[in-house]
C-alpha cells in the first residue's frame, strides 16, 4: 500500500494560501524514503504540494513515511517563510496560479475554465496493490458502498475562501463540479472500464485517461486500486487509519471474489445521496446507508464499515491499531469540527494555526502508538 497526501502552503501572518511550491520542493530535496518509491510532487496550483509514500507493507512503516515526509516538508516550508497545512480546502484562500512549466496543468486549466479557477482542494489518496486489472475492476465494485463512509471519516474542509460553507467537506462539493466524479459506475471488466474512461476523453470532458475524478479507480500509473474519497486529513494518524481501512476493504473484496460472491448492487441515486450526506455532515450528523437506502446515524454507517473491514484488519494484525485510531478520531471529532472549534475561539487565523500544528504533531496517544510499534517490522 501507499498514500499520496496533498498539502496547502500559507502565509504565516495572514493565513492565506500563497504560491511557493517550486521553491519549497527545491528546498525540501529528496523524500525521506526514496528507495521504496517515496516522492514529492507539484500539484495543479502553485500553492499545493504532494508527498507520496513508497510501497509499504505495515502500518508502522507507512506511519513512519507519512510522519517523516510531513516533518521534512514543514521544515522546508518554515525556511521558505511558509506554513504547511493538511486541509481539504483553504481556510483563507489567496491567489494561486497554475504551476509553472507544466503543459498538462495548463491544458487542464484551459479545459475547465472557471471550474478550476481557485480550485485549491487537497485529498488523501490510498493505493492498494492488485496486480490483475480485471480483478482490480471487480474490487472497485465491492468498494462502492463504503466510499461515502471513508469520506465521512476524513471530512476536513469546512471553509470556502474565508466563509464557513456549512459542509464538513467542501472539497467534495468542489470536486463534484467535474465530469467523472463521485462513486464510480459498475464495470464488468478491465476492458469495460477502459472504454468508460476513453468515452469521457472522447466526449472532451476529461483531459486524458489519468484525469478521472471517481472516488475509486484503477491507478493510471501503478498496479493498484486507488481510493480517492478522503479529504486531506489533519494528522498522520488519520492518514494511517484511511490506509488501514482501505487495504482491509480491498482484502475483503478479494476474499469475496475468491468465494464467488458478487458485489452487492448499489443504487446510483442512493450512492450520490450518501456522498452528499457525508460531505454535508461528516462525523457530526446523519449518514445515508448504502443498503438500507435511508438516513441513519453516522455511527451506524461507521459500524457497518468496521464490521466489513474487521476480519481483514485482524488477519493483517491491524485491528487494534485501527480501533485505537478510530476511537481517537471519535473523541476529537472530525477535522472540520476541530477547525470550526478553533475558529470559534480565535477566528479563522486560529484555525490555520491549528492545522499548522497538527499537520506535523505526534498523531496518536501513547496507547495507539505502542500498538503501531508492535505490529509488523520497522521496515517500510
């Protein structure tokens, strides 16, 4: 497995996003784990950077890569007079031009026009290795019901250009403006999947086959299923939780396929409602159940997710760690709630300060930290 995290860059005085990715990446140098494939990347706008872990097999190794990459990027940002923030959208958005020297990004900006203007959104993307593409497409079908739950757990983008959007994940609202977004359609095979992506390219609504916005897809670069449901989460521990749950859901799907169990059907309208509800309320409101097709308390949805993931988590030795990380998230509340609580007492600049601190802060209580350190090896 591996995780790609997108970050925002902000001015430490005003709190507004600023361009600075090029200088920051030069300052940062190599990722702390280059041998396993860890890399830093530019993003669409010059106020954003990405840290991608290398290939990891244990939660411990993944946690180390995420934590150390965040710390290294934050240190480089400080030396450039910037803040590194892990948030789905900016609290206070400044002007952010398209990254220089990248023809693909300029083509994307030209295609989407006003939709992409100021589109400073950040996600946490989890890759899980599934080498056979037909199998990977079948896995996507099994993942579809649980993508809104992963979004609810990650909700961390309540603000839109300095205003409270009323949503827990405004990023998802922003993303829904693009074609090829939301829960992916059902595909019968890898060839069917490729035809679906190519149709969007032929229709002129996505720039290339790597541009789909579905919340889960086949990676265009790696032999992985890529789950893109989550906002950029505040802490490294929350990113580890997303990865643990995603890998377990993929493993559960593979077990079902081995046993000849087909993916349960999910109504497209209900899927869209579930994504909208997760974006609107996150962990602090109701949810839509994918199979009961009605509104339920969010704990019912998260409980169903955990029951689905638990056997695979236990088999991998990750159940105690995932439960500890989830328990902490439930105690602290979603990233959206934490941002709002900070802003309620200190204004929007206080929310920016909270994000800057928690992006690189130790991400688990001692009990969860000990669990992580005793599962698997120290290798990555």
